[in-house]
C-alpha cells in the first residue's frame, strides 16, 4: 500500500507552462482521499508550496522545500530547517562575482539576488520564486547575513549572457566547497548544507508520520530528485528525466506534458499495479 505520494514540481507535476493539469490535480486528490499522505518535494520556497497545496491541489500535505532544507508538516508546523553556513554563502558570492553568473540565496520567504551587469531576463523556468532583494557587493551580502534571525537554506547559480564557460567554471569551484551541490537544469545548479536533499527531508516526514519510506511513491526528473527516487520504495522517473534518475527508478512514466504523474497514480487508485 502506498502510504505517501511525493512529487517534484518543475518538469514533473508542472507542465511546460508551470501549471498543474486537471488530470494530475485529480489524481493527487484521489490518493489523498484514499488516505495517502501527500508531500511536495521541491527546490521552491515555502510560500509557493503552501499556495500550491492550499489553492491548486486543495489537499493537506507535507512541504519538503528548498530541496529538503526546510520541512513543514500539513499543519504548517516546522519539522526541520537546516541553513547553509554564512562563510559558504560568502565564498559562493565571490565565485559568482568572479565568473559573472547569477546567484540567488534563499531564505524561507525571500531571496538575495546577485545579477551581473546588463543582464537580460531569463525564461520563467529559470527564474527563482519569492520576494527578491538585489545585492551588488560583498558588503551588502554581509550586512544581510548579519540581520537578526537571518538564515538562508539554499543558493542557486545559473548562466547569464550565454556565459557557458562562466557557469561551468563557477560550478566547478563551488563543487570544492563542503555542500550538497546538484544540477537541476541545463545551466542551473543548486546547493544546500551537507547531507541535505529531498530524501533526507522525506526521512524526517517518515519519522514524523510513523511511516516507512519503502511504502512511499515519489516522482522526479532531475539530479536534485535522484536521492529521493533511489531511496523510496516506488521511485518513478518522468520520460523527460535525465538518465541517472531513470537508472535508479522503480519504473518510468510519461513526460510532464502528458500527465505522467496522473498516469501512474490512476493505476494505483484502480489497483492495477502490483504493489
């Protein structure tokens, strides 16, 4: 029996327009009605995931946000919040500044954003969500980090001005830092504290709900989903998933524009899968 359904958002539950299809929404609602817990497991911020569960899916659910750095229960109570050390954020800023790549540093509800000069806006898929505050210097970053209760849980870097060399060199440099660092888009990278990923976040959920991850079914497509897909009993890779995610998955489903999540969950609801 599937005790929990967990899903990534971009490239998984969301279609290419960052929307949840009617089929996906109804499938999630049906699983919830049958007693399964729901968990949104995303790199996105807590307010975005809150709104999705409340307004779009209209089901109670766990929030495994910022790639597992922040975990909240269905009653909106915090279960975990593991920040990135300030000295690592400062090191990442220096690297981003040197290689002229965009850097976004995420708290629970806002982002500090460093953007190279003359930056042209990128597509919505590559943009962070949340309230943005521009930072242009190391001094501004240090001031933000020393504000009362300032905690930041994830940062991202991504390419600007078709600066392929810059983002690759920045990624190479950040990989040398003691972080959990993954690629979640072609030229989009995310970092959390060591040991922090979506699987670790789901382990916190499992302990809270007194459930076994062997009974979880989770959906994902990219490198930041790999541990989650590998570690649950029923990890499902989207057809658009990268090869390494497909390799560790229990099975594959249709892509995110063809209701891949719904296609599997509908079979679970109808008891057509051998589980």
